[in-house]
C-alpha cells in the first residue's frame, strides 16, 4: 500500500494537471492516468463529496475529520463584451469559476465549518490578472500568497486546520462530554498566536513518553486583557484531545471546591461513588466528601489525559 503522504501528493498533483499545461500523472497498480477536472469540475469539492458518499454513505459526516479546499485565487469582476469572442471568453470564465462553487458548498455544509472540519484557502487579492501560462510572474504569485497566509485571520485558520489534522483524540473510558456552560463568550476576542502556540506545545498530548508528566501552563497579565477568552478558545478547539476539561473557579478555595464538586455528576457511572454523583450538598462535610471523590478520580494512575483550567486566580473576592 502506498504511503499516505505519497497518496496526498498524487491526488494534489492530479487535480493540478491542467490539460495542455501539465502532463497527466499515473497512479495505482493499474497505471491509470489522471488529469485536472477542467471545465467539468474546476472546483472538484462536490465531486469529492459525492465520491466519498459512495464509499462511506450515511457515515460520511460523522466520520469526516477534515476537508481542505485550496483555490487558485479569487477572480476579478469583468464586464461582458458584446461580441462573439467576448461571449466565448465569458462562458469560459463561468465554466472555470471556482469561488462560487466554494461558496455554495460552504452554505450547503455550514455545519462542517462551524465544527472546524471544513477549511477553504484562496488568495483573495493579487492573482486576478495572472493566468496559467504566466510562469514568469512567479514572484508576484509568491508575494500575493505570502501576504494572504501572513494575515492573522488566515494564519489562525491554517493553525486550526493543522491542529485538526495532527491532533490526537481521546477514546478511553474516562471521557466526559465537553461543556463550557457559564463561561463568558466575547465577540471581540482576538487570538494571540504566540500564546496559543506556546499553550499547544506545552499541553497537547503528543508523545506517549511525556503524557504521564504533569504539565502546567500559566496565562498571566493585567485584568481584562483576554486571558479567560484565550483559555476558553484553547479548550474549545482542543477538547477532543483530552478525556475531560474542568473549568474551575479559582477566586477562593471555597469556590474551587464548589467547582470540583459540580463535575461529580458528569463522571461516568462506576468510576466514582454514586453518593457523590447524586449528592445534595447540604453541609461542608457533604461538599468535602464529593471533592475528595473527584480528586481521587483525577488521581487514578490511568486517568492522565484531563485538562484543568483555573480561572480568576488573580481575583480575591473573599
């Protein structure tokens, strides 16, 4: 069987083998030749989706990890010339237009985008007047592409895409449904890429040899600069890599205990005393019993993939 990297390269090479510009590519044991879809499917995202449905059927949406669509630049808007050659050129442009197809697919499969499983990358300006035959404009192509990928929004999307593809997912017995209910969401949050990258490097479980070591990452700074939102963004994007995510109120020891106890009912049956899963906290003693059981659960030798987030530790309210 061919290596995955080679298969990905072959697929990309085939989709870019535009007739008269690039040679076909031969793939597979039967030496089948593949070329670019050209007028038939210049943006092949729907063709890909339909073929995948033929293979996986109704399980496609549930099993899909990531779908990446890469464009060749957003076309410029041009008026239609009122002559035969002009009409031909317009029809050709319409037949090879890719961005409208991408927009239709995005609307049709908006849930994939919302769940971080569909990514579309297409240089939005600088390539409008550059055609396939203009190889001498490689410098302009590279410059426009560099400007595009260096923009904060695109870089953030690329990071999310890479993390989606590369990340591990937890499938063990200690999985708790993810929820950040009660954590405030800001519509003005701006990611700080360096802090996010550092958190990912420190906290994401990548190498088995390090997974049994406790790792601590501290977000610090002035009140109101976005530490909570940065932590929440990290948790939402990477929750699948962890068995559970506990969002704990660190403003006081009592609030911390209350936060820990609130997760007892979500721990899977049989892993913690039922008295704690269904506890009614009428006294300090009741609270301490539940907290102790939750801490014992976190301390299990094989329960090592959880993430604890202590929020507001810089705010002393009591």
